[in-house]
C-alpha cells in the first residue's frame, strides 16, 4: 500500500517479497534531486503525520499522535485573530476526530462511537 501527503510517504509492504533497502534504492533513483529516507516501525508502531499506526493481526489501529514540538493546535483565545478563525480551528479538530476511525481514542475523550 502506498499513500502520500505532500512530502510524507507511507508504504506498507510484504517483507517476504521486498526489502526496505530495495524500495529506498528504487525511490532514490527516480530523480537526482530527491533523497528518500526511511523510518521503520518499532514494536509494530509507526507515526505518520499526526497519526500513530499500530499493526495488529486483525488490521491497523489508528490513534492521534501529538508531536513533541507541536504544543499549540490553535490560537490563544485572547489573541488578535478574528473570532471566526479561532472557532474554525476548534471545528476542524472536532471534525477530524469524528471522521477518523479512532474508536478507543473517542471513548477516552468522552465520545462513544
């Protein structure tokens, strides 16, 4: 499986058929100005964008991953930004939580799915 968001790429592959080195070598040959690096899952877990993906025998569990350097997801309520901008930031976070398959995360945050 291959998915991409801007410059972040997630590839899920069968280790019986191909190695991470072969994939990385192939990608690095595509264009001389592009250099791909890899991050391997650790204990069946990998972070992609702001999601934490955990590989289970029955499928992939998805949780929200909060990066250490991302302390603020929204403007301070007393900032000079228009009120509509602040409200839209909150609406975006709520819609994102409701649209992702995060059943355990929703329960933890007070919403049952």
